[in-house]
């Protein structure tokens, strides 16, 4: 079972909690254990500050993933981690990239959840594995390949 805490720290438009839950459950279905995660929707100043603090990049990015790093047995909850999504960045990227806004939201939530599961894209083989899984999951939702046209 998924326990989702949706935090709204911005006034921007965003998908419904049901949408977030559906996308998270899809991305996390390979995980047999219960999962607890937080999605925090932020504006650009908060997104920029968090990206600067944790990644040393001085701009707001679309999604930040913070996997829970809790020693075994310390807490008796299935805490998976947190996603921070910058609403204005998501909207701007969808427009600039000619993507449907709902499809872009679904992609970024799935992408962030996969990071919480330990997937990464720093190395080419890791990126290929993660992107293939993203394509598959988004395809199940009826969304196009988010990487089509990327070269």
C-alpha cells in the first residue's frame, strides 16, 4: 500500500492527488513492501534554493528526489523518501518541449519515484535501463516516449 503525503507550497496548477497516487503506484509496483512518500510542489525560489543546497546548482530544476536513508530497524515505517517538484519549471518545460502537460507531469513523477528505488542515469547503461522502464510505464498510461527526439 502507498501512503502519499502531498504538500502544496505553491499556488500553481497541478494534477490531482489521484493522478499523483496512480503514477507513484505504477512506478513503485515492483516494490513489494508498503511505501510512504511525500511529494512537495514548490515555486521557483524554493526549487532553486533546494537544488543549490543539495546539488550545488543555482537554478530551479523540475524534480528532486530525496531517498530516505534510515538505518535498518530505526523506524518502523516504510519511508521511501521525498520528491520535490517545481510547478513553474514543469509547465515551462512542457511548453518548450511541445509535450502534453499531463504526460510531462506523469513522466517526472515516475522518474522521481524510480530514483527513490535506486535507479539512476549517471552512466550510459544505467540511463538506458531507467529510460526503458520510464518508456514502458508511460506507454501503459497511453503517453508517448518522453525521450523521442533527444539526441
